């Protein structure tokens, strides 16, 4: 999971539990998402990279690209 890219489908930010969709295992799956330490709000549609994975369905993410 770590290093995979995904897209925010529910706003991710400090104090929020958001949602991302990640392509994995030949399909796409939704995960609960938290921002990586030092990451601000990530709006819907932002491309993100998974930096930490907590099984079974939680990830920590950061923006994949600088805006």
C-alpha cells in the first residue's frame, strides 16, 4: 500500500476522517484517510500518495504533487 497513488473522494484534513480511492489488487478500493503529519486540508479530487497503512482500511496520505 505504501507508495501507491489514489484520489480523495471525501475531504481529508486535520481533525477529519476523509476517504480516498486507491487502485490495488486489480481494482479500486476505498479507504478511510487521515493527512500525513504536517499535511493540511486535501480537497476532493486531489491526487495523493499513501505514506502509512493501518490494516484493514485506514491510510495516511499526502498530496502527490505540489500545486
